[in-house]
C-alpha cells in the first residue's frame, strides 16, 4: 500500500481531448469509466491510458512539435515525447474508434490498434496535436499516474465511434454545461485550460502536483 514515506511510482500516461464547436458552444468527447475500474470508477474522462512499448516503435506520419519536448518532463528525449503523444492517439482509437491519422506507414508493430492503422494505410498525425499540460496523482494514492494532456480539433478526426468497454456512455459534452456529470478536479481544470487556450490566452502549460497533500500548480 502506498504511504507518504513510500509512495507508488507514477506511471506515464496520456490523454487526448477531442473538441469541436457547435451550436452548443465548445464540446469535448468524453466517456464514463466503468463502475468496476480500479482507478476512479464511474467518472467521465477523456480517452487515454498508459504508455506502452509499442508506442516507442510505431512510426508517426510526421513529427511532434519539438518545442513540446521540454514541457513533457521526458529528460529532453523527443523520442519519448512522441511516444506519449502516440499513446494518447492509440488509446483514443482503442477506447472510442476515433482516428487521428494521415496517409503513411505505421511500421511492423503487432499491436492491434497500430495494426488497424496499417490496414487503413494510415500513420498517427502527431503534428495535429496541441499540448495542454500534465498532472501527477497524489502520493498517498495506491494507483498513480503522470498524465499528459493533448488536444485536437475534431475536424482532424476520422473513424466511427466504436466503444470497447473501457469507457461507457461516449458522448459530446458541452464545456459550459456538463450536465452535472461526475468528473475529477483535474478533468475540470484541463477543460478550463482548453477554453483559455482556444480563446488565445494561457499559452503556458500547467503542471499540477501535490505537496503535503495540497495541490500546487506551476506553468511552463
């Protein structure tokens, strides 16, 4: 069990916020974590999950913006920065069926999601992604993540919505009227950050962490 003196090491993870503008204002695509999930069950989240080995070897259809590397806390490794962005795209496809791709060659990866990209003649379009910020789960929790949050305009998305069971009730949620959906504080914070970014403000990226059990935010 995690304690303050012996905390669990956070696992690298990434999420993708897909947004669009409609008559309801700005909307984001979200789903509800299933009730038996070990981490934060029954809350609405953006598609995402942990980075996997396959994300380090998959070929992208163009590089991630190199200026983002310093913000992602990857010890200056652009390759690892790209792997995090790839994880966000892969997890989004696995959980929702939505694709962020351009014509290209994903390479010989045997991962099911990347194999589907290859069958479609697509490679993940990292250049389409923006980056919002990152957050680390409090040290007292037994399951911890170092999550990076990317975002993309829905106009860059293809594919049919196909849930895989990890997320339920997939839907577009109006940012200014979330219909009392249950969300984590970090989710609400990133929604505010997205709106600031789309409005031309908030060009720096927040990093949220906890010290002595209290949240702290710095901007990079």
